[in-house]
C-alpha cells in the first residue's frame, strides 16, 4: 500500500516512550519523565507577550517562505556574534523547528547513492532522513573511552569519493559530549580537502557547562560548505512553538526556502515575532535555566554513579546523561522498559540512538532536583533486585 521509501523512514523513540508513560499515568501510576528532551521551564513571559501582541496586531497572515526579514536579521546578528563570523540576512532561512533544516539540507544537497556520515549514537532523525532520500548512512561511532567525542581519525577512514556530507552535533544528543576546537579544525581540513558539505547541529549551543562553544562555521574555508542549524526550543524553552533556522550559503538557503514553500508555505508569522523578542530581549531567564541545568547535571551524574551496575561520565553540554548499564547484566532495551513499568521512571534505551548506543541509557535531566533524586532512588530499588 505504501510507497517503498516509507520503509526507510525511522522515528524518534522518545515520543513512543512518552506515549506509554502518559498511558500509565492515565491508569493512575506516578511517572517521572526523563525521556523527552524538553526544558521543564515555561517560555519566558516577555516572549509569550510578544506573541500575544503580534496576534492582536494582525500577524496572522502568510509571510515570506525564507522567514520574516526582521527575524532573519536578528538571527544573522546573533549568529555573527555568538559564532564569531559575519552572517548576512540572505544566509538565513527560518523554518518550523530545527528538523526541517535536516530534511531540507539533505534533500537539497544529497543524491541517491551518496554517502552521508553521521554520529552514532546520535539524533535518530539524521539516519532516518539519509535513508529516506536513498543515500547511504555511514555511522561514525562515538565511544565512551573517548568521552563520546568524535574520533577524527576514524571519521577520516570512513570518507570515500561518494561522501557528500558529514553531520556533526555539539553539544551532542544523546551523550552530552562536546567537540573540541582541535577536532573541529581537523574536520574542517578534511572537508576542504575532500570537498565535503558539513551540517552542524548546534541546537544546544548555549548549553556548554565547562569551557565554551565552538562552531565549525567560523573556521577557514567553511562558510561556503556548511549548513548550521539551530532553534529556539532549548535556549528559550520554546519546544512547542516550533521555531528554528538554518544558516548556509545564500544559494543553499534559497533552495531550502523553496522546499519550505512546497512543504509549509511559511513559519507562522506571530511566532516569528516572538522569536525576535527572544533574541533581542533580556537573556537573564535563559542564563538562569542554563545554570540550573548544570546543577541538575551534577546531581543526576552523582546519583547514577551510586547505583549498582551503573557508571556515568560527566556530560559537557546539553541536558542528557548517558550512563553505561552493561554491568547490570540486562540489555538496555529490556532495562529501559523495566525501569518505566516497574520503577515508574521514563528513560530511553541507548539503542534508540543507533547501534553504538547499546548498553547505555539516556536520561534527560530537564526535571527538578527533587524528581531526579526520586528517580535515582526508584531505579536503585529495581536494580537491587536484578
């Protein structure tokens, strides 16, 4: 019945686990949610008010497919400052969330039969879209012994004449690893030498807890071969608003805007006005959120390392812990299911992020310290019975 390409399209397991957790809650169970990658804070009031004002002012009509020029200018200014390289309005395209940039960027640049290298464990939509368009998905393993950082030598060994694109993600989902400047410089040299596109997913760029965020976009030779994707979801607690953007050479953003025309027409106008307020308004609430996530990180990692059969390295960014559970003697899929069903804690198996996630769990610590401590206690009770 379905087109063959549908068999190649994957999913995001977090939403499946969320649905099961919600079902258990309807049955009267109390569930601690550590499965979904979503800040538990409300969108700051000044951003919400900007959206309300925009609605009242008539920002309810179609807008340009590439995005509201004022928002694109605000994004260009923000990226220029935060990444340390000058970006023009024409190099920005606004879309509903960050995922469309993954789709549109790959659709615009990658042909059937091309190779695309992506991190594994990694955000599952990368592999899903690569396979969907008929390209070959080539995983580069992120290994615990390397702090889940990209191994540039291993990456270089995967490059072939068919390699069209390399995807990098820092800070990384699901491991929380952060790519060093030295590693980015090595990737940039490889991309220039072999004429390879880079897609850099920087949705967690404001969530680097030790050191600073570096973007490959700012390195020599990379402006003309890089697609940067970012969004408002994490920094401003705007996951449900669906507002993201891509930065790329103008001819690429024009192609992605054409895909936006064919797909969504445009991003809702009043939401884009809220995006302008987010970027140009006070940043204190976002900074406070980042500080709280760092505090929670320390709590959850200490707690996980106290559990039998569990070890967890300290993530450098994002809001995910990626503990090793191999010593429990239970495979990660089964363990994740038992933790939900028996302990009342919703977590994800590392296999939701690729084959190299086997033996690990992903926990989002975008929850209160009280709930994180309760989750660790509940998991400890279950693990003590294994």
